[in-house]
């Protein structure tokens, strides 16, 4: 006999966040999106977006990350990677509203770099970043205490990837470190090792490992992975003292899915294919690829590739599709057979963009991203150190 029992279960704060309800200002996870969005099936969405943008005129500047949907990129004033877009926004001081079609940490960086009179807007506050979520301020502070107890904090320089929260960038600035992008990670590590004996690399272990081993000639044994979910990071004092690279246990949910098997499979399917991957991929994937580079590098290499050449790209699917459409004279395929969008980036869709622009045009400020003054100060120190890299 089966009985049904009613349980008085209260939703936990984490469950509410995962459902897109409530908010946690220290997290990249989703929060409520106030107001009624237009229906995705509304055939007038494109016209509504154009009309609202026209009403705003020079007051609005729309940034579109490379991983965005085509329907959003159509309305972007500029496209690029996260740091380029933040700098583009800072270079447009006349724009009162910066609408960042990207994810949360990108909008934070734009707020840090833009003037006080500019207001950065994220069309959907639930557009976070799983990688940035993998390193909280509290976890990183605890890690630094572990390094101090091991007697290595004083000789360790933090280097944080641009794909991190403002809190982590501020931690980096407080401790004399620098931010890096996938384009300048090698220069950032060279600078850090000229300053200290070790690097704490946050939050993407793969970019840190690939740069240290592939570009600086270190060995895999020089790298250890700090797991914030284990006591002491899961490392012994001896391991911390022997390591050169202390890698945070974080990864990109898109680039981390590519495998050595996917590289081997595409080579079997497409003879003579060039495998080009992002350095956020796993080390074995990067080692098996023909070329490795940032998003901008991938775009540039495809533009310069000869007609008739074949390319398998290990990066986000929206970008791969856009590149294939832009270069019909080349065979361009996704590295993995299973399609994979950046799920949080894809939360920025045309209904959210229309709602944002129409709200701003009607005088209603929505979804503003604002970094507090102290965090902004120290995060900017780390960003400025990156700009000063040789």
C-alpha cells in the first residue's frame, strides 16, 4: 500500500537562488527580474528594440559579448570580449546608460571602469557565470589564511582572470596582484614571478595551467590545485611550499566540456582539419590542438585562414556559428558533437533587451549593476596593474 505524506518543506536560500528568486549580493547567481517581459513570440520585438534605442539616442551604448545570440548582437554598438567591451564603455563618457549584453562580472568591470555619471545595466540579473561563482570572497580569504599558515603567503602573488567577480578582483588588488585576460596571461605570470616565488591563480585552473606549462615551460608537477571545498584546500603544507602555481579549482562550463576524445573524433571525421581551441580548455585538449588562443585570436585566425581550409573550434557555439556564417569559403565546425551554448550568457535574449531599452526610454532605471566604493578602489588597482603590464 502506498501512502502520500505531506511534508512541510521550506525552500532553502540556495534553492531560491537556483530558481531565480531572491538575491545574494555576494553571488553571481540569479535574482528576480522585475517587470513583465514581452513574449518571445512577439513578432514586433525587433521593431520595438529599434524604436526604443532610437528614443534613447546617444544616451545609450549597447555592448554585445561574442557569445551572445545573433538577435542581441544585431543591436550592439560594439562587440568583443569582456575587457574590451568594458574599455569601450569607458571611452564613451557621453553615454548615460551602458547596456551590457554579457554576464554579471562583465557588467561589474564596466561599472568599475566607467565614470560615476554612467549607469551600467544588465538586461537579466540571472546572467551570471559559473566560473566566477566558483570563487567567493570568503573562500579566497580562507585560502590566503591557509597560505599564511603554510608560510608562503608573503612570497605568493595573486593573479586573477578577468572572469571573476569584483570581490575577487579587489582581493587581488589588496594583495598586490594583477588581473589577466586569456590574451595576456603569459605576461601577467611573468610579471608575477618577477615579483614573487609563487602565484595563486584564480579562478580558472585550466588557463593557469596551460599558460604556466605551455608558455612558461613549467612542468605539471609545478602546479597544484586548491579545492575550496576541502580542509586546507586538500593540500599539505609540503605541497604548498613545493608548488610554483597554486591553481584554484574552477573552470568554464563550456570550454571544460571538450575532451581529448572530441579532438580525436573530429580528426577522424574531417581529414586535414585544424583544431583551434580556447586556453580555458583542459590541458590534454590544448596539448592535442593545433592552435590555442583567446576569443579575439580565434576570430583573427579564422579571418586570415585560406579558403577551403577546415577548422574545428573549441569555444562557445554562438561564436562558432557566427564565424561559420561569416566565412562560407571555409569549413568551420564545433569541436564537440554535442552542442553547448553558454547557458547564462544566453539568458540575455531579445525580450530582455526590449524590456530594458523600453524601461530606460520611459525613464525607469532597471537592473543597474553598481560596485561599492571600497571594492571598486581595490579592483581598479588590480585592473590598472594589468594595463601597466609590459
